[in-house]
C-alpha cells in the first residue's frame, strides 16, 4: 500500500509516481495547487471515502499487467484484439486528459514558455490523426484479419469491400505510424526530452511525464503492428493464396 503511515502528501505521491495524478484527477482531488495535503485530509474535505481512493491507487500502481509475452506466437486475431483493447483504449483515455492539462499549461505558463503552444498544437493534431487511424484499423483492417484466420483453409479467400490484399491497408497504416513517430520526435525536442523547466508546478511535471508515457506506449503499439502483426498477416495471406492455387 502507499506510504500513508508516514502521512505522505498527495504532491509527494505524484512526485514519486506521476500515474497517481490520474487517480486523484478522477476523484476531483487537486494534486497541484493543493498537493500539500494527505489523502485523508483531501478526502475528508471533499467527503470522499478514502478507502476507495487508496484501492484505486493500488490497482493502478501495483497491479500492472505483465508485458513480457512473446507475441510472435500469438494467433493473429488474438494479437489484434490485444492491441485494440490495451493500446487503442489507452490512447482514447489519455488524449482528453492530456489536452486538458496542455491547455491549462498554455493559459498559466504560456507567456513564460511559448513552446507550450506548439507542443499543444502538435499533440492535438496527432490526437485527431490517431483517432481516425485507430478507427480504420478497428472497422476495416482488424475485422479482415479476424475473418482471414477463421476461414477454413481451401475455401475462397475472404474478400474485403475496399481492398484486394491486406498489404494495401497495412502500407497505409505504416505510413501513418511514421508520421506520428515524426510528430513525437518534435514534441520530445520541444519538451527537452520531457524534462520540465525549473519553475514547473506539479501539473507541468505530470503533463510531461504523461506525454513521455504516451510516446513510450505508442512505440510499443507501433512495434507490435509494424514488426509482428503486419508482416505475419501478409505472410499468412500469401500462404492461404498459395494453398488455394494448388
């Protein structure tokens, strides 16, 4: 459990692990300007059950899923499901929170740190592109992969309504991945590799940490698709086609 026995403050908790900020945010607890309170004090003030907050912190900080799997041996449909449920949902959850924090930083610190406006512009543009990108995967590419691996070998190839081969949408997805990688390289440069300035408040620090986490998750996400799911899908489709021609 968290170090509540030592009466650690909310601000100190967030400083130890920035992910705690998302829990406090969900309960409407100010971890920035009023971060000098303990969890108990903040919950008493807002009439929140302190045990609920502590359980949420434990679930987030200590029950993280093991990500040491060898995805090369996963069935293609299972891997697509995993990417959608883990990485797509993560992006959907983090985008509104990060946009909220970035907009707040622009209002409060934008005059002293004008680079925040460009960071916000880049992230906002990426958020829109990623949302569209994921929908194309969820509505077109992934359903095709699921049908492809579930059809009996020897039957006619699964036909998608708007492409003849899985290579076509995969090439498009990979181009979009590259664009996002380039965009986050610029964000990393503008944030000094996610190192906040000396005058940064807790929200500033948490925002940079969340951006770094977002980029790290995006890299794992793209790795799973570009290096495992996509080439294996192309190889599987090619094998099916060859068997059908025999």
